């Protein structure tokens, strides 16, 4: 799955992400996710989750965030979730916010058609 604009996707997913956070007892907080060439900051309260896009970030883990290659975003959002990304992608690191990442992005099972069916 190729995701061209992570900010648009995360904004569309905000209600689901906020519900996951609240269900896990995270009433308010923030998370930083870097895709190396760009990054997102998620800020949530009891009422909403805001997504802020930013430019390149080469040291997200030392800033308290997570670093993921952009091609791992499909697996993060629609596949195996945050768990195991570090094992599958050598340039992925969840850092100190691993628990929040696992809460935001649990494993998903979905019927995503990924091959061509002749008509």
C-alpha cells in the first residue's frame, strides 16, 4: 500500500486513533512520527486529535518520537501494526513512545484487494 500524504490519512483516521488512545487510558498527550523526509506530530485531548505536518527529521528517537520508513506506513496502519516493525525494517525505531505507538496502531486484519482480478 502506497500512501502519498500521511497527514491526510492520519487526519481522516483521527476519530479512530483518538478512541484507541482513550480506551487505553491516554486522555491527553502527543506523539511524534518521522518518515525521515517528513514528520507528523499528533496532539490529543479528551475532545480531539490534531495532526501537524512538518519537514525532514533525522533524529526523531532522540526527540522522544518514532522513526519509520514511509514504505512501512501501510503495514503500520493496515497490517501488523507497530509491533514488529523494528524487526522487519532496519531503519524503523519506535523509541520511548513504543507503548503509545502500539496503542495507536494495533495489528489489523482487513480485506484489502492487492491483486488484479480479470473481469
